[in-house]
C-alpha cells in the first residue's frame, strides 16, 4: 500500500486507468466496425500502433521538466500556425477537407498540433506577469490567438474543430476572470451569428436583445456603440462566411435546423446512429453482433460515430461505463486545476479539460441525437492517430503538472 | 463584481454544473433510448437490416391424360424498377440494353401509375443473361433497378392450347383489393381458361426468405441462418383430360384455318382436344404485356383472342337433323317405315324450301345418311316447335355445359316463348319453324355443345359434364386426387338411339355424305353439316364418334368459311380421332416427377 501511495502521489491513476480503458474500448469498437470491411479492415492494427506510440508520447511528456512547457508555448504555437498554412497548400484532401499531411501510409493533422499550441499560447499570454483580463487590448490579443487558428481551420474547412477552438479560447478567457460585460462583449457576436442562421427576423431580434443588454450594463455611449457595431458586423461577416462554407457543411447546418430537410444525408446518419444505440438495449447485442454496425448502416462508423458501436454492441451498461470513465477524467482534471501551483498550469489543465469535454459533449450529443451532426472524433475512442497522440500528450502534460504540484510551493 | 478573479468559485461552479449536467442529460437520453424505447428502436433496426424476400411459388404444371407435359415452368430473370428511387435519366440506357423501343419503360411505368411508387414494377420478364451481367456490372449506377429470378410459364412442349390454358398476368388493382390476403401487387394470377378456373390449385404458397441487407440494401447473408424462412409450396400439378397427340393433330390441321375442334370422351365428359383457331402466343403474356400487344390482338380481324370452341355460336345446319329425327321417333310421330318423297324441295305456302338433291323416297335413316332436307321440312311441323325445342335442350343446347373454363356461351334454342318475346305474339309464322328442322334459322350453338351432342349419340344418351380436369396432385399432402365425372342420362330410349346411330354410321360407311373419311380401323360414325354464315362463305361442320360399337371419342369440327362439311371438316375429325385411338410406339417424355420439381430461386439485389 505504501508503494501504491507513493505511485499515486506522483502519477494519477484516476486519470491514467480510465484513459487506458477508453482506448481499449475504442480498439474493440474499431475492430468491430471494421470487421470484414473491404477497405478499412486494417484500421484496428493501425490504431493499435497509434495507441502504443501515444502511450510512449504520454510518458515522454510526463517525464519532461515542467518549465519546458512555458518555453514551448511560442514556438509550438507558431509552428502549428505554419503547418496550418502549409496544409492548405500541400495537404491531402480527405472527406472534402484539406486537413492532412500524408507521410507514407500515415497522415498527420496539423490542427491537432494547433490544439496543443493554442492552449499553451493562450495560457502563456493570459498569465504573463500582471495581465489585465478586462483590458480591451489584452482580451483582443487573447481572442486573436484563438481566432487565427480558427480562421485557418475553417478554410480547410473543418467546422467542428473550429468550434472546439472557439470554446477553448472563451473558456480560458472566462477562467482568467473576465467581467460579465467583457464576457458579454466576447460572446454576443456568437449569439448574433447563431440567431442569423434562422433568418433575418431572428437576427434583428438578437440585435434588439443586444441593445437591451447594453442599456442594462449602462456603459458609456462610445463603448456601447462599439459593441453594437461589432455585433452588427459579426452578423454580416458570418453571412459572408456561411457562403464560403462547403455545401456539405451548409447542409449540415440546415439539417440541424430542419431535420426533415435532408433525410438521407447527415440526418440519415444521425437517425441510424440513434437506431443503433437504441436497439442495443440494456446488455447490448454482443461484440460483433450489432446488425447496424456489422451491416454498415453508418458510414465511417469508426471515426465520428464510434460511440454507437459501443451503444449497440455493449448496450446501456457499456454506454454508461464509457461516459462515466470520461466523467471521472473530467472531474479529476477539474480537481487537479485547483491543486496546480501556478496560473499557467491551471490554464493548461482547464484548456485540456475544455478541449476533451467539448469533443466529448459534441460527439456524444451527436450520437444521441441531442446536438447537431458536427464531425468531431470522440477522444481516445475514435480511429485516428494524430488525435489520439495529442490527447494523450496533453494528459501527459497534465500528469507532469500533477507530478510537480508540490514543488516550489 | 466580486467573482471577477482568476478561477473564481463562481466560475468553477459553472464549469462543474456544465460537466455534470451534460453527464446527467446523456444518461437520461441513454436510458430513454436503450431501456424505454428499446423495442421500437429494435424494430427499426430489424426493419433496416432484415428484408423479407417473398418468393412466388412455381405454378402447378399441366399434364395431359398420359402424363405428358403440356405447360411447364422455367426459371427466368425479371428486371424491375422501383419508381421511388428510379432516375428517369437511366431510361434510354435500359431500353437500349433490353433492345426495346424508346418510350417502352415510360409506358410500363404509366400503366402501373396507380400503385405505390415504392413497389417494384416488372419491366421485362425473361431477360437474357447478357442484361443481367450488364446490370451486375453497373448496379451501383442504377438506383431503383433490380432483378429477381422467378419462374415463368414454359410453353415449349409442342402444343399451343391458348384458349383452354388461358394465361397469367399481373393481378389487376380491383382483384387485388378483394384478395389482399392472398396476393401482393405484381403477383401473377390466372386470367382465362384453366389458369383462371384452377387458380387456387395452381398458385401454391409463397415462401419468405429473410435476408440481411446492409445500408445499400445489398444482401449480406441469411437472417438467423434461414431458421425463420418459410419454404414455398409449389402449386398443384393438374392432370388434364387432354390428349396431347389429338390436340397436336388438331392444331396442325388448323394452322391456316379458322374454326374449332372439340373432342370429348363420351362416357366421362373428358375433353380430349379443344382448339380455337387462330390461336395467340401465350408466350406474349409470359413477358410483360404491353398495351401494344393487347391492341394488336384485339384489332386482329381474325379475332385470335376469341374462344371459338366454346364461345362462337352459329346455326349448326344439317348436324342438327338428328334432333328432329330422335324427337319424332321418341314421340311416336314416325317409325322406321315412315317415308317421304324428295323432289328437291318442299312447298310451304308461297315459299319453296330447297333440298340439295332429288333424293326420291327417303326414310329416317337415309334422311340422315344422305342429309335430305325435304324429309325434315315437313317433319318439324309435325313434331311441333316446343317439343322439338324440348329435345334440343335435352341434348344440352341453349344452355351452358358448365365446362371448367370461364369462357362459354349458352347459344339459343328458339321456342314459342322465344319467338313471342322477339317478334311479338303474331309477329312470326310457321315458316320460321321449318328451317329449324334442318338446323338453320335462329338456332345458335357452340362447337362444344355439338361435341357433347355427338357424345350423347355415341353413348346413347348417357354422358357427363364436359371438363378438362382429370385430377391433380395435392402438393401439401403429396397425393393424387382424381376428379369424378358428373354423369347424367338424358332419358331417351336406346331403340331410338340405335336407329339414329345406325344412320350416322352409314353417313361415313354407307352411301352417305362423308364416305371420304371411311376407315375400317376407326369405325367412325357422324354427320356433316354446313352452317349458313350471314357474313361470308358457309362454315364446314362435322360431328361424329368412333369406334361405332364402343365409342371412345366424340368430336365436333367447325371450319369457318370452308363450305361443305365432308370435304374439309370431316377429314380433320378423322385425323384427330385416329391420333387418339391409335397410339404409336413413340416414346415420349412421361417423366412426371422430373418436370414437377423445377426449382425456383428468387434473388434480390
């Protein structure tokens, strides 16, 4: 027990064990969904290799000196921006998006590296000396740090990942203690943009709401007018941005707003995913016995719809176990954020938590039919090497922070 | 605000609530879907992936009385289009590969517009393997197109028999609405002749194969290894009373003629041959019948769709003289000593009724042997219209024989009531009746009735309802069930029959009108006739039976627009009789079992 205590003191099993169990679940689900598949049957072996590499990556980041991360922030961030630019020029097009570098048989997604870079950079910027989070310029720079990769990723285009970056950026600013008005300034354009999706009238209604809120905050005229203009231009800008979205992305948005609009497109996948999960019942249909999965009713199920393999073949028990494992990791990360010794470390943990949680929530929500179909992988389970490696490396950083939490305090 | 600081308690709480809240929502949703709504999702999942494939059972096969195949089954590919997913842009390509005219597919789809667009339409039956190979290669580019393998009628056994066999066709909407439990849209149903009468025997039971299909409806395998499948039950095979040889001879003889042949086994009513000419090609109906084919058949001046054998009615001419003769004998109006002098005709009032020859002194037997009209002109008025009419009806004229195919006409036998009804009480004269004596005037009979009439002479007044079905093999219990003939006796003395039968014997074997077909081997007895035809040249008629002492076959032959009975109709009758009575040593395929087990497999793609 003594040894165990010492191990737990330096290495958080409450994160590591659920993470490994999730990876194993993922491997099982990938094996099942690609079982006898004509083109994807090699995915299980590939993912197994990725998992081994990712665990190695996890232990490397775990054992690095903690001070390194702060000095990594700027180089990693700019390197990832460079890659994001480069991928637009020389990247491979997979599923209609230019988001991959092909290296031999394997591909690499720079947006995954950018997640790490952006979290490090934001944490670095927001905690640099005495940053005033309510200073408009400081917020502006923080927003810009998030906005640049978002724009580059939108151009690929990869809407899901852009949303994740937006959530991370806002969460970190929020955590840094932004005032309610500041948060209002940051968030209100998002509300206007969302409202504009539903048409002109909701757009105008949202603008009126913004005006009402501005009266409530009783700021001076200059500030209020500036905020209103920002909102107005956000709405128009989005209208422009919507037009440069790929048709399949516009369709996805339309299908969320009106599920009957596209019964055989993304709405079809969502429906089939629900049928797969629902028909699993309490105990599931058994490994390799889910007919929705084995008969390939959901295309590319091993990526974004991996959760419904679990739902169908392992039933309610398996589904609940998987989201419980996630919750354990999230609560553990949440707890660790309060034990970290410096603000930089706290923001990194919050960034990793937000990243994993937003992936988790958007993916599970999509599988369960409670959020729109936005293509995002489920961390640790979905097929994909870059994502698995970066997720594990980020938990490695968190674990590194945990290992060093008692030093210099 | 006091909580505007790094990692404030307020902010922690919000993040915590979002995380735990989402977890709670997810668990609730999972509980809803996987526990509460599990049955409905399960059903959807099964509906998705388990596809019942209905397999039409092979129809029962027709055999002749000697167990030779008359109508069989053969496997064939049927190309189908499901309008809901079909892309009309594909039409030219499919038409090109089928070798059909442009617009063909559009027409078929239009013909079936009233059905749900999710139900596949049969576009072409019996398509070649080349078409199927082409389909298989391009299946992914052909949404809404598929093919099935099913059985189709095989008419390649040497005889046509279109009017008695009838055909099968896709079930019409109104029939389908009445028989929803038994049929699906697109199923074939018997449409005429034996196919219609014995539909319930022939169709068998559908099978269901449960197949697993993937999201592209591509078949992956069997559901539960086929445990839940239901096997098809083949329809009952019918053993018909038809004699293939006799039928084949009749068909051969009528190749370039219009008319009918009906041959009956006199004691049992079994129909040995049944022909209406011209025939139509049943094979046309085995494929998808287009409106053009229909139009062509219906507009043909020879009326190939019309069943002359049991539907055409005409005045039977001299073949009807035996009615007057037997009525007069039975009623005691005449005996064998009764004589009439024929001077070439009969004067009645201001009208002269002609005889073909000057026959001199004629008794009842010579009147039939030589077909003297004069004898009958005077006789019919002695008998009286209603007595004559009673005897005509005893022999089955004026009413349907209740043969086991739906197409049958009753004909007309005039009586006092009939004339009163048609012309009014005083609107007709005795002159109307005189021509009835020689089978002319408003008398209407069918070839089938004439054949049955001949059968009654053959068997001296005892016969059975004419029918096609000798027996059937009940597939469910795998047993042969014999159909009992429904016999009857028309109650006329053997003495009278003997006189008439002797006369009919002399027609062929004495100095009669049909000595050209005399044959010691066959011992044919009969009567020639010429049916007046208001539309053109007279019809040639012959009725008869053979052999004389123990008749095995009775026959009626009608050859339209062929003139005098003995030259055209009688030789055909003789050939058919010969084919039936004298069997050669020809070894033909009698293998009943082999041909019944035609396998059927239906594959869906």
